C-alpha cells in the first residue's frame, strides 16, 4: 500500500530515521517530531517523542483554556487532500488486544500492523490559534503525566485496520479515515531493550469532533483535563467571601437611589487576580485527614489557579448576588401594609422562593443542558472571557492575542464611558431629532429616547445598547425575529392605536412605567385604600377613577397574554417528541464532544434534585401555614405548577436566543382573580411563581456553563446550593439590620437616599392587582377586556407555521419562531424604543456583516469584544458613582451637552392631548 505524494515529501523510514535524528540532536519541531529523513525503511516502527524546551513547556490548565478561533478551517479528511499541510509520517504500532475508546500502544508488546499514517496539521504560517502545535506535561516534575494535543492535529488512516481477524467500526477500532487525537498518557521510561519509547493511552474521536454550532466552536474548548482540581480550599474561600460581600452590598444598594449594582461579571474579574495571588502565597504542603474523615489528602494550594476553580466562583456569583425577589414582598408588607411576621418568616420565604427553582432546574437538565442545540448565548461570552484570562497565547501565532485584545478593549470601554455617563450625557440620550423640534409632541413621541419609540436609532452608550442583552451574543436569526416583532407591535400597531385615540391612549404619554387616572395624571393608589388597614375602598374607587394604561403597557399586556399560550402550543408541536423521549429516558439528540467529555464525571442523580424540590416546597407550605399570610395551601400548589409548566417552553427560547420569558403577568392576574383583596397573599404567590421560574432558568444556565467548561456536575450542584443558601441568610440579615438601625427608611426625604424605589413599584403593582384586581381591568365590559382574545390568538398562531413546515420542509418559512417573535419586544417597559433600534443596528454590524465577511476575526474576537465592553462599562459605572456622584452630594456639570435632552417633550413625558386645567375626566 502506497500513500500519495503530498507537496511535502513523505518519509517512509518506518521511524528509524526519527530515532536516529533524536539521538543525533537533529532539529525537532515544537511537537517533538523530527523533520530529518532517512532512507532506512526496514526498521520496526516506533513513536518517538521529544518534549518541548523548558521555556516552551506549558501546563495542562493553561492549555485547557485554549480553543479554536474559527470553524472555517479545512481539515484534511484523507491522504488525498490537496490542501496545503505540513505532513509527517509517523509509523505507530497498534494493539490488537485492546478494545474500547482508548488503546494502549507499546512497541515492546506489539508489532506494527498498518502502513505509516499521516499526522496532518495546518500550515504553520497561518495557525488557527496561538500555540496550536504544542504539547505540554501537566506534571513536569514526574516521569509520567498527561499530554494533550489540540484538535487541529488530525490523523488520517489509509485503510481499515483488521482487529482479531475482522473489520469493524465499533468504538475502540481505528477504522475510518479522519480520526483525531484528543489526548494521551505517556511514560518516557526506557524499555527493556534500552530504546526510548512511550506507552500511550490514546483517545480517538472523529475528525470534525466539535460542536456543530460555530458560535460554540469559537468560544468553548473541546478538550478537557479531568485531573484538574475543582473543589479546593481556595475556591471555597474566595467564592463564598466574594458572594457574601456582593449579596450584602446589592441588598443595601437595592434600598438606595441612585446606586450601583455589582454584577457577576465584576466578581469574575476580581476573583482572577485573587486566585492568582492565592496560588502564589498559600503553602503547598499536603495534609492527610484523619481516618474518620476518609483519610483524604488535601492541600491549600494544589497548583496554579485554574479555569474550573474560576468558573465555580462565577457560578456562585450568578446565583447569589441578585437581591431576592421575595425581599420586595417582605419590605412592602412591613412598611406599607404594616404586617410584620418576623425574621423566621422572612428567612423561610426567601429560602423557599430561591431554591425551589434549583430542584426544577436539575430535573430539566436532559432537555436544556445536555443537548448541543441548547447553546445558551450568554454562556458563550462567559466562556470566551474565562478562556481568554486563562490562555497564555504565544507571540508566534501572529496578530493580536485574545487576552491583549480583551485588555485593550476593556480599558477603552472603561475610559470611554466617562463621556456618555458623566461628561457628555447627551451621547447617551441621543434624541438628536427632538433637539431640533423640542416642543413638537409627535416628533418627540416617535424619535424620543425616554418616552418615545426610538426612531432615531443612534446612541453612543453601551449600557443603552446592551440594556436588553449584548447584541454581540444573540444569534442573527433571533435578532431578526426580535426586531420584526418590535417594529410590528411598537412602530406600527402602537402608533395606530395611539393616534386613533383607542381606549383614550392619546390622553396619556406614548410610553411610561406608570398607570394613570381619567384626568391623564399618575394614578394615586392611596386614594382607593383605607388609611389604616391598607385595604381596598370600593366607594373611593368608584368616586375616583378607573386605572388607565399607556400605549406601551397596552401592547405589553397584549403580548404577554398571547405568549402565555403560544409557548405551550409551540413546545408541544415542535418539541413534544423530544420531551416525551426525555421523560422516557430516551436520548433527545446525539451527544456532541462536550457531552462526551462530561462522561468522565459522575452525574448528579435526579433524586438529589427531586429531594431539594420536595424539601423547599415543604418549606413554602410551612411559611404560609405557620404565619398568618391569608394564602391557602392549594394556591401554593398552583403557584409551583406555573414554573413547572413553563420551565421547558421558556428554557428552549432562552437557550437559543438569550431572551427570557417572565411569569409576571400570570403571577399577578391568577392570585388577583382567586384571592381578591388579599395583597400579601397576592405578593407571595407572585414571588413564589415568578422567582421559581427565574431561578430555575438561572440554575440551568449555570449548569450549561459548567458543562462547557467541563466542571464535574456534582461540583456544580454543591457550589450552587451552598452559595444560594448563604446568600439568603446574608440578604435577610442586611434587611433586618437596616430596619433596626436606619431612621425613616424608604421615606422620600431619607438623608442617606435609602428611598426604596424598587419597593415602591412593587407596592403599586400589589395594590393594582391584589386590591383593585384584574377583573376591574380585564373583565367583561371593561376597557381592556378585548385583550383577553390574545390568549386564543397565541394558542392558534403556531399551528399554521408548523403545518407549513411539515408540508414544505425546504421553505424558509419553517425558520419562523413565533414565541421569539412575540417575546422579543417584552422588555418594554422599562426598556424604550432606543434600546431596541440601537441594539439591532449593532447586532446587524457584528452578527451579520462582520460574521459573513470576516468570519475568522468574528470567531476569534466577537465574544471577547462583548465581554470587554460589558466589563469596562460596568467598572466605569461603579467608578463614576463612587468617585463622582456619591461623595458630598456628587459633582455635576451643567452645560448644553448634559442638559439639551432635558428640554424636550420626550424628556418631560408629555401626551398628545394635554390634561385639562383644572383636571377634568376625559
């Protein structure tokens, strides 16, 4: 059998020339493969390995974080490829006795059974990413260790190899052309005959073994190091300390306005240098636990600070830094309704609402975590940042490294934000058309950025552009769906209804976060409540006014009704078979490389998560039974039924588009209908149902992040559970301290500005839905009753698209996703039109134009740029607040660049038809 002659002459010396070149000191490339040739061809084959020089050696944790920069590279699939490659013949003896996905290879035991095979790697002049051709030992001090090759090193066999006298393609059989080495173990000790050999434990995989999605290939490493330490002392110390501090600070900031917010990204950045310092400073001494603790060896410093420890800290941050949603229920009940049930009630309520979703998330893993099609775009940015921080790229790769690019872009974003955030705020509120006609109501309503529809498109503030999520992470097809839905409902239907004065909309502002009365003024909820008991006063309500909603709120509720039924029908039609297969424990889809690598770790049993669900649901029952909440237990079963029903529909959308679905509307309308006049029960129902789904999605997202970084599932389980439980105690403790030590808390003139703005909004919602009730808003013969027809519309609209897909599978129409179309614009309010139009403009530039024309650049830098812009902007917002706005009442710059946008009708939130003076009902 002869191999074709490639552009680079092959060597057919059976490996003897390679051995001689090593002994003679001939030049050896960075993989340890010699370029020397020899005419001898009769010698027995041998795999010779020459480790890189000391300066070139790198540890596996450093190599682990590197990944492919592009999916557009052409790999050699057979020896007949005409691509330009550097080809090196490597005869290697195979074991006929070892079966399975790994095989032990040793010349002293087995004879060669195949012709020399080809190790092909891309032309070194255009490496796919830095150090693509490096091997390194994870334990250089030991004679035995682990090696890892990058996945662009491909092995092309020229024929099927007979094993035990028959040809097969079962696992453990190297039979197909196009196999790649994921990794191997080696022992460089001398054999009995004195020759240098390596005992290899090779892990083979398909040639193109990687995620089928280019976004994932560009962000996530397809190699793993199972021996990398994870649950280390320093990880627990750093993670729990940072989570305790951030959970406490964010709880405090939640009561203040203005105030910064410590996002998980900040903790990810802070933990990196802290981890590096810990790896440098902590002692490396190993300690043995006593026998009654298992006799395990532990070390305060097991080696370099690695990516798996780092991502565990990030997982803790994701589930713990946000203030508990149930905290709004506690604060509103104590301050506004004068119902104080004690710290025991507060703690059990927070724990129950936070951790019920943990059990739901674990039971949904087989649908939302394990399948490769569940991409989770937010995680791609986090993976890129983590891999960028932990990869030490080599200058030989050419061009700018990811780490250098990240640092430059982060610094630029940090200093740039001082312009739109402090020095020239008109760049943020860039309503340039309104500046030319500040008193023209229609122009301001169409082109405004505060109460308008954002027809102007432009803003130069990344915090405005990324308000609904980074446009650099959401897939292009999803962005098209989102902007199409936004244009139809907010740029077409909303203006038609508004300027047609449907439901008296023209008497109200085009966009606002508040309801109004029948005079066009903000609704005074206190006028329909009794002064002492804070109960609903029907007589006062009849004398005062019904509640009117602005145009954007009308559209928001319309979409929410349609979406609540649409996602369920869509899931049944498009994912019903997969859901049934998952329930029956049938594989939902084929495993990708990441799922295969995760098989190295024991999975978390489902009963662990089921036990958590049962325990914390029991805690919720205890909460409503022991304390006088006025909430029947049967309504609690209904509250948990909502997240159980919606976890898969909302998870499917969140996982592929990065857009969340909230249960806010259902969480308000259902208890308001079933339990009218009980605001506390209404708030508990809403907090439990909404938070259970929100936390479940957050936990699932973090489980997928651990899946991408190859964190053992049981480690992810422990860090999420520990961090969330600790954060609940911290947040309740901070709240109790504030109530005990701060005078006039939540009053409008509180001297430390602890005015509780979020709790005010929550109180208004509880009064509207818990006291006034949905029957007076959406019942028969009410103003907004026709909106209920959206429930039927949402249930029917997915059906024709599903039928069309079954009939015409090649049409582009099947790619229309109705839930994404309806859910995309649902961030309004509090988002405004400019957040959508500018978001799509930037998304078009990067996710379409750059991605299609400069895919290599996009693959390497797109998610790095997104992470850098987020990181720099967040750090700059904190710096502006702490050093310019907070000290001594703050520093202000009064000049045209900071005031011109405040002189417009858009900023003054004016309606088309102004209120009459004196006030008269319209």
